[in-house]
């Protein structure tokens, strides 16, 4: 049985996943126009960033539970992103990936854009400076 709170979380996750997909697609189109055939690092970064970001947003949704600490769940998502960037950088370096610079910059940049999009889905009491 699905409770109303769980249903609203599922709707928010669905809406965020669509918004994030739109951001990733726009990022890809813009880079495809400007980078042309040298965009393999960007493509790979977007393929890595999208599912990781969805999981990080799922972690952030845990703050909607009663008594949940926002900073703990937000920090867990940021730690996940940091760990992914570090692990991917180490793996790309070991494999002698040619487009490592564009790959890592695109990965960090796409995480940044997707984290900014999360703010739209936060409750007002989670926003800094919001009136109660």
C-alpha cells in the first residue's frame, strides 16, 4: 500500500528525473554544436552523471521523513558525487582515456547544474533565508 507521502515523493522523483534529463539533453546538444566530433568525454560524463544524480536526489528526498536531518542527507548526496568524480578520474587515468580533461570538467559541470535544479524541489523550510 502506497501512502500519500510516498506518492508525493514518487511524483517529485519522476518530475526531477524529467527535469534532469532535459538539462542533460540541452547540455549535450550545446556541446555537440560547439565541440563537434571531439565530444566523447562530454557524452561519457553525461552518461555517468545522470543516474548518479538521480540516486543523490533520492537520498535528498529522505529529508521529507519526520525527524530527518537535511544536512546529513544532503551531505550524503554530495559525498556520493565527490566519490564518483574521484573514482572515475582514477579509472580514466589508468585507462589512458584521451578526452580525460573534457570528461572530468563535464562531469563536475553537469553535477553542478543538476544540483542547482534540486532547489526547485526542496520544501521552503530547507531553503536558506526562507521565511517560515
